């Protein structure tokens, strides 16, 4: 009896993984879904025998969304999964008692994220209820869980990104722009190639820049209120550049031309660029994910040029892409190195 006055029961929660990947369907109407099993162990230490009523484990997701100045700040629950073991007052002896648990996380679950427009967070906690005594309930420490979404299932190889744009300009003639990555994720590498086979006029290529452009959509409980803030661009830096990351939509200031093209000559430009980290950009929200904060992504290529005796002009290519979270890739594969031809 004296032991129970000095030593209290303790409840410890451990999980198999604090980083969990879900695999959303292609759309919310698709069935069946590939749900994820979240596992862990609850350990109850008793200094003396106690009558135990039940043991609970809850996994919750919370979303705080904000559309920007002039819009409300709204919170909602995105996930609430519980498991319960009823012991009905069973007398458990002094010592350590461990219980394994498993919780199904739906494939459509909102992923963990934090941005200017809000955040989605997840946590898990265990709780034990005693049938009698001075301590009716006891809770474990809360554990934060990071949930990411993958665009392909574990059995499938990551989908590669191959974008080829054939463009015709009255000034430059045919232009070919190629973008490729074996697995396009946040912070991955991206190969860029621009080819102008036969420009009809003497031309100065002033610059070729590439960007990740991201757009947010904020959904409120009032379905008539949907906010789409202005898109943001983040410059892709080439692997041999060491510039500070910027959120830029300003024109590039050019001190000297990138190349001077003669009529009927050819021009080829190839670089390896790195996507920004998750500090700056966010993974693309997949179609089969249920969330109030949605993110879409695009790759933008801008080529600025000037015809001899004319004004500066620009060719812009914008193509939507899916950026996976870097956490969903078991192996980050670097594209084959390319250089200027």
C-alpha cells in the first residue's frame, strides 16, 4: 500500500512509424482504396495491482485554414480514428503490461502540411481508465505523426516526368523545350533542354529561366466560399548556382546575352536544375485527397530574347505537374547529367 503512495502508474505509447505514407485513389469517387495500417504499442506499468476498465488509442487530424486578408480563419477535424480494449474491471497484477494496436488510415486522408494559408497536423495518444482508485484516468504523451501522400502504390515504380513542348515563333522559328525527371518530387533534380534548330533572324537570347509555380485553393465549410490566392513562382537554380531561394515574379535583369544566334544557325541549351525544398514549395495535392487546403503545381519556362533592332520579347511555357513529397520516395534517383551541346 505504501508503494502506491510513492509510485504512480505510467502509460507509454510507441509507434512503428512517425512518418506514414497514404496512397490516394485517382479520384474521390474511385473504389476500393488502398488504406494504410498504422501500428504501435501501449505499455502500462503498475506499481500495484489495479482494476482496469478500458484502454483507448486515438489518432486525430486537425486543419486550420485561412484564405488571406479579409477571410475567416476556420478549423475542422480531418481524421478521428480510435481503437478501444474493454477490460471490464479486470484486476491486473503489478508490473508491465503491453498491448499492440492497429488503426486504419483512409487513403483519402489529408496530408500533413504547413503554409501561409494554414496547416494540417496529426497526433496519436493513448489513455487508460481505471475502475477504481485515486487515479481514474491516465494519458500518455502525445506523438506527432507526419502523413504524406504518394502518387503511385508501393508495388509500382515512381512515374517519370517527360514534358516535350513544340512551339513555333515567327521570330525564332521552331522551338523545342524538354523537361524530364525520373521521379519529380520536392527538392528533386530536373533536366531542362531548349533547342532552336534554325532561327530565321539574327537574335540575342537574353536569358532562359525555369520556375515552379504553385497555386492554393482554400475550401470552407460554406461550400459557396472558395478562395484562390494569386499563384507564386519559385525560381529553379541550376546545380552549379548557389543563390538564395526567392519567391520571384519579377523580370530577369540581363547584363549580357546568353547567346547570339546567326540566321539559319542552331542553338541548344541544356541544364540540370534542382526544385526548391519543402521550406519554399509544397507537394501537389492529389485528386483523391480530402483536404481544405489544396495545392496545384506547374513548371514554367521563360526565354527572353531580342531580335536585332527590335524590342525584348519573351516565350513562356507553362505545364501542370505533380510534385510528390520527398518522403514518399524510397530512393531518390538523379537524372543523367546533361550539359551544353
